[in-house]
C-alpha cells in the first residue's frame, strides 16, 4: 500500500460535530471509524491530524488517541514521522473473519433449532419483518442494524455472549465488505430471504436445515470476496 502523500487527505469542508459534554477522543474515534467502515474514507486515503482536529474543533491529542485505537483495530496504518492512512482491506483478515462467522453461526443456528423457544422464534420473526421494512424504506443503515439483531438473537438464545463478542468483532472487520456488496448488487432482499429460511428451520425444529441455511447465507460473502480478489480490487491487500 502506498504511504500517504501530502496531496491526498480527507475533505475538510464538513465539520465533525463534537458534544462538549462527552469525551472528545471517543467522539473523534467513532466519527472516523464510521467514515472508514462506510467507505466514506477509502482504503489508502491519507489522514491528517491537523485537518481532522480542525474539523472537530479539538486539539490534536484526541485525534492522536483516536488514531491509535483505529490502528489497533487494523483500520488505520500509522507511519512514524510521516502520517497515517486508512488501512487496506486485508484479504487474510476478511477470510479469517468469514471463517469465524461460519464456524460459530452455523452451529448456533443448529443449536437454537434443536429445541426452539417460541419467544426466540417471535424475536427472529420481528427482526426479519423490520429488516424487510427498512429495505422498502430505502434505509440500508437500519436494515443492517436489524440484520445484526437477527444474528445476535440466535447467540442470545444460547447464552453465548462471549461467542457473540467474537462474531461482533468479525462483523466489524467485514462491514467495509458489506458496503461494497451493497454498492455492487441490486439483490439486497436476498439477506431477508435467507433469514426467512433460517427462521423457518428454527421454527420447524430442523437443526440440520438451520445449519445448511446459515452456511448458504454466509457463503454469499465468501463468493463476493473471492470475486474481488480475482479482479484485483484496489481496496484489497494480500497480507
């Protein structure tokens, strides 16, 4: 990945709103993280501490703290004495995140279907309906939130909070991939159809079916990532 240059930096025209009653480092971190995950800040794009500080109306210290946190999450690369840039999307990290999700989520779906709780089935159905409505409204952010709610419900049903935290971290790594998929496809309702199939298997107490339905659902990500790698997408890095 090329190091940041003085001619490539984030747009300084739009301010970063900061609530003075809350810690500035946390707010700068959240704003930058959201911009990176949504691809408003592109992989390889230079990040200037003075410019970000100016946009947020804070000193450079909170910006530096935010950068360090983002670097720890592999979302930012810091070059000592040079600057920082948005990290590329690591093919290895994305593949690992997808494998982790597949290993955990297929098993959890099957476990939930072994002895389905009517309350859990009702909550899954609620998530599917809300996801579908969000897509009809054209609100992809809300749709993504309900997508997450569906998956989180399966883990909550088993009391697997530690496993969910691992999946949640993996989803964060995959969020940029998700936004690329949203931009590249017109079949956003496929996730809703997949969730309906998983829900149907859970409600029917069909563990094998739930496992297979979840595997098919997550397989879309594998295929999309493989296509990006095959095409040599500029946002991807091999390591």
